C-alpha cells in the first residue's frame, strides 16, 4: 500500500516504517513541506528496478556499439526493441 508521510513522522517512527515496508511491502512517499522528497520501498522492488535499469543500459550500449555504420531505420528499430524489452 502506498502511504504519504512527513519527514518528521518518518524520523519519529523509523522502526515502524521499516517494519511495514519489509514485512507488508508497504511503500512510503516522504514529504517535506508537502512536497514529495523520497520514496521508501521494499529492497526486492529496488533490486528489481535496478536490474531492469542495468539491463536497459547494457542493451543500449550494445546498440550504440553495433550501430556504427548502420542505417537510421535499423537503428530506430533496434532502439524500439530494446525499450520494449526493458519495459517487460
């Protein structure tokens, strides 16, 4: 469940927030002066997002390396395929 909380409340209840995130997979948006500042998410979700991001950049780099001398159409097609794969 996504919850919004002030930075002061998080500071006062950090242990409780950590337990809710770790045990219930709750997610928090921490706000300061009513503006979103950071998110607290379960470590599994963070690691999954990081793996997906890393894979996207690996594919992007491979496309750049292989694109030298390629035609614009095939480059665009390869980039679209990489973006699709990264979104899955």
